[in-house]
C-alpha cells in the first residue's frame, strides 16, 4: 500500500508529465497583421520562440533613428488571449510599449516622424497566458514540479502553469515603407524563475522584457 505522503506527489507528477505534452498556446501567422502573407515557417534554431518570420536584406548599421508605433492589441478572431480581461490586455500593451521603447533607446535615437535612416517598428500584442494562481507558485516548491521545471529550464521551455506573451513585430524602412523584417514570437520566463511566478501577469511581463532584448540584439 502506498504511503499517504507519496500519493499527492504521484498525483502532481502525473499532472506535470501531462503538461509536458501540452506546452500551451503556440503563436500563429495571425491573419490580421499586415505581414501575415509574407511570414514563413522558421527553420532556424530559435523556431521554438519565433515560429514564423520574414527577413529582407537590410544593413541595420545605416539606421540611427527609430519610430515606434503605439502597441496594438490584436482583435482578430485568431487572437490568443483566451478569457483574459480587456484591462489586463491593455496593461500588457502599455508595458510592452514602454519596455520596447526603453530597450531600443540604447541603440537608436527616438524619432517623432518618418525620415531617412529611420526605422518604423509596429508591435502587436496577439496573445497572453496568465500564471495559474497558486498552482504556478506551488510547482516551484513541489518536488515533481521542480523536476519538470528543471528539465524545461535546460530545454528553454515554458514552466508548469507559467504565463507567457505572444506578439508580432514588423520593421519597416520609414522612408520608403519597405518591410525589412517581421516575425511572431512567444516569450516567457526561465522555467526556474521563482520571482516571475508571483503575480498573474508577472510571467508575461518578463516575457516582454526578454522579447525587447531579443529585438535589439537582432538590429546590430
């Protein structure tokens, strides 16, 4: 007969193992964004975070200024917000606009209007998942949950019951309107990030932070 203390652990282990087969929502080539028809399946190593992308030849070094459009909250029927409230979507969009602008300011001068040597960046928040209340935090203290999150951390995967954010980035030459780069991405905290597990939107905001860093790194 199983020890009564082992039963909850086994139940949790089964639940976590089930999660491994269901990694949550996966971003789409959202039909309502301008670059949707140009997006292609990403075959590179970063496909897990950026499943679709489009890239045209571009000399990023010639661009010294950036114009960042206000973040759009995607309203298409293929959005991936689930039951997330409108005010939470707005909060994430505001945070995204602030963080991406801050990170881009380390590489570019801010522009107020289109012009030569100026990029225009359109950001569209297309989906988000909240961290499941209590369960997401519990998984960091439970043995089976920690084992699962540890494996996910090594794989670069999403933590158990952790939140995430999905979005589209479209980068144009503001002078001639040419699309230079576009992609959709899903970002989330490292699976062992305990701090990001507290607060229903904390994981999504951490994902936004990571997404902003990833964008700037591509423009050098």
